[in-house]
């Protein structure tokens, strides 16, 4: 995974990371660079600090500490030596680069009228490595079927950060668009027209409007567009049968999802929460759950090692978004190591997603 982002980093930092153990490089998820503070690595679901020679340690006092000069070089590379040209992205607190990789930023904000106008004196970077896992949704998709409509049901994917929500959403788009429903019963179902609103350019990793990840042959992507506005644009212009978006949470998102649902369009979206109770604690999500806008909730959480636990929860819908029944918990390797396999959500219990 290091090779995917090495070109974004200053040469001296790349050289240090190249000295890490091979397994750590292959399972690399995040590189957290903080000026004059320990260099943190997240790999295989665990957090480490990197020493000058690439050794990984749990002791921050032994770690390499990036200099002011290195952080400036990094910022220049990320912005292509033009901070002004990237001002709009910078004030959002992150930059998305080709490949769908997202670099989070922390520093001193500049306010205007009570709102953030820019970030200055950037001293913290979080390089999050995007990965495409073809087949991640294979075992899950049959559980989300809307059989009367021969389509995927409206679904809310729930998990804390770094649990693989975007990876799963991307593969659901690919499968639904291609008509790869993962079940003999559904083998004759057609592929569906999918519309993706990719506000952070992470789902499809589009370059000049063209997806670089496989999101399916019948998929249209509205790139770098606010979710609510993008959903309405796609509804008006591209006649989608399924709408997908990442990390909903604003009031305008609710109205757009309502519009799609009442138009007969399936909606599959992700949201940050640890479980369904946490999701109900967020007013925006609670409104959608109480109105019955979702037929299923899927909860992802970190299991042991690089595995992930997934729960598929049927919802009663308008009866208050309360689970009607709980599917057995299954295990998978959504964004795990190469050794664990690349299929993702591969049930370790026989028939867990059969």
C-alpha cells in the first residue's frame, strides 16, 4: 500500500517508510505526520510509531519526529506548490488526491464571519490510503435484496471511521450496476442504473470526471459535489434506480434522501456511528430511521486482528426504525491484509451470508 502514496511524500520520509517491515507496508492504512512530534503509522488495524530506521514501536519517545522543513515539503507536494489554488479544499480540512487517497489537515484556522475561511500554519497531516477490494460486497448483497423490485433495498451502512464503509459502498455500486447479485436466485436480475454522489472523490476516485475505481458499467458519478445537491441533480438528469453517497449527516441530506425514496429510488448511504443506537442518537439519522427510509442497517466493527464483524439488521421502517430481527453476526476481511484474502466480508462461519 505504501507504493500507492509514496509519490505524495518527501523523499526522506518515503525512504524511512520503505525500511518498515514488509507486512506493515502491505497493510498500511494511515500515515500520521505531526510537526516535531512522533511519526505514527496505522497498519493492520494497529497504531505504531516509526523510528528513524523504520522499526515500529509502541513507545512514542523512540519515534522519528518530522521537522518543520519536511512538513513544508509535504504541503507543497500535496498542493502542487500552489496553496492559493487549493484554498477551497484546504478550508474543508482535507485534500483528496488521484487514487481516492485523502489527506486530513490540522493547524490554525482563519475565520471570516464566524466561519472557517482557510487553514494556516498546517502542522498535522493524516494520509489515508484508499483501497479497492473487488468482491468486498459479494456475501452481503444477497442479504440486502428488495425482491419485489429486483433491486438492492435502501440501506444505511454504519461504522466508526476506518472500518471500510467506503470500500464496501464502492463494491456494492460495482455489483449492483453490473448485475452481479451474488445469488443463484437473483442471477437473472438485471443490473441497475446507479448514481454516486462522491463529495470527497473517495468512492470512485475520479480524475477529470472519469472514475479510476471500478464502480460498474451503469454507474454515473457526480464528483466533488455536495451530497444533497448532487442527489437532486442525478434524480433530475440521470434517472438512477439506486443512489449512493458517503457520510451523510446534514439536514439537507435528509430532504434529498426523502425525495429519492418517495420517487421510488433505492438509497444506500454511509454514516459515522458505532451501532444502531448511536445512529438513532444523531437527530439527522433518527429522522430517516423513524420515517422508514431504510429497509436495512449494516453495522461494521473491528474484530480481532484485521477481521471485521458485520451485522445486517432488518428495520421496521415507519414503525420507528426499530430492528425487527437481528441477523447472525458474521466475520470478514473487508480491508484486511493480503494474507487474509481480498474478497472482503468473506463469511468465516459457513452459511453466514448464504
